[in-house]
C-alpha cells in the first residue's frame, strides 16, 4: 500500500492512512481525508476558507478517479456547498456523466442533499473588500458587477503565490489505485475559471494497471500538457515512475506564452514507488508519504527549473492575512 499527498493534505493524511491500514478502499479513504481539509478554514486554497473569485464568490472544483474501472467524477465552479469531493464521488456513482460544472453541479448537489456552505470566511471577505475599495476606479465601482473583468483579473492574480490544491494518490490493500483532488482555485480568478483539478488527465489520473499522478500549482500548464495522463502513459510504455515524471516535465519545456509558473507533480506506480517534483518551485515544497507502515512522514520534493518564469505579484497580497 502507498499514499502520497501534498502539503495541503496535512490535515487529512492521518485519517486516510489509518483507513487504508484498516483495509478500506482507496476511494473511501481519500474522500474521508479530503473532506477534513475542505471543512477547515485554515486551509485557504480548499473548501471553506478558499479565496474567492474576482466577484467575491468562492467556486470549488474536485475530482475522484477509480483506477480499476477508469470511472471518474468531477465538479467545477461549484458554489454554495462545502464538500465538492463528495459531490464528485456521487457523480461517479449516480450519473452516466463524468463532469458537471456551475449551476448544473449545484443542482445535482441539492438533489443529493450535499452539505451547504457559502465558504466565504470573514478574512477572505475582508481581503476581497480591501482589494475592491483600493483597486477599482469610481466608474468600475458604480457599474459593478457589470464591468469588464478581464484586465482586473490579469492584474489581481491570487493572494497566495503557491496557487495550491490538495491531491491524494493511493494504492489500497487490494492493489486498486485511486486519486482525488479538491481546490478553490486561484483567488481573484475570472468567474467560471477551471484549473486542472477537475480536468481528468490534467490535474489527476489513475490506472490500477500502471499507476497514478496528480498536480498542484498553475493548472493552465498541466491542462495544456495533459500532464497526469501523460505520466501514466509513459509508465504504460515502460518508464519507471521517476522517468515518467521527468518526461512530463520535459513536455512542459515546450510551453510558450500564457502562464508559465510553478507546478508540483506527484506520482505513484503499482510497486510502491513514487516521485514528487516541484517545477519552478521555491525549494521548500514538501509532501506526505505513507508506505503502508508506521506514520505518514513529510518529505522534500525534488526541485526542477524549466526556464525563466515571470512571477506576477498580486496587488491583493497587501490585503491578505500573514502567511501561515
């Protein structure tokens, strides 16, 4: 058995590891761990406490994948519900579809009795209001929200530079491999923006025959490269998990234009091996590993630079809470 999750998974990794050790299936164990993270307002990039979009609304994304059946459930731009990972799981269970977004996702969440919550905590509301008061012109304020958002979005990207998510990869006692993700996406994003987390094959992918992968960071990059699916395919073609991850990093070197920033890639294979790399990271990226024995342990990710980046420091940073 094996479990890999990023640093945002800190709150959930003990529960997921304990469930796996007790013989639970990977999907059940991952969902339980992610729900704890979604409910904790101290995690500012997932669930309750997530940063809002540029309109001041919290939109949540999540995905789960069963590597044995290759069934997925994903939800995007979900507003008003606390646990997008559970809504994603129920899409997999109850619908012939794989992905629901926006109002359709909210309608389905209401049908299944999902837990409601607007997820906008007071600190996020304060930070958004300070940005609104200081950065918008009187004309924009008077027209709000009926004003052009594109330039506002470009110049107010994410109060947290890490743009993180939570991702879980597991192999359970039966050998089944599964993946799960959950995020609120960028702060101050354009309404309706989906990162890689709900995009199957970009933000995560699992195949019990070969392995699984999941990504955090600038999802625009992994969407363009189909990173998670590519890693699993490289392993199918005979690459080790380490070789597969490095091939996926090389794929990113072809990117030109758009956002080229930080991405952390997590991957496992069917034999208990794993690899985590921080592309263009600051050198402080860590993740959690549980290898079926003892307690989960925190490990450093391998840093990799793929070229010059142009980090854009958001003016919203001056309005946010101090870093954790």
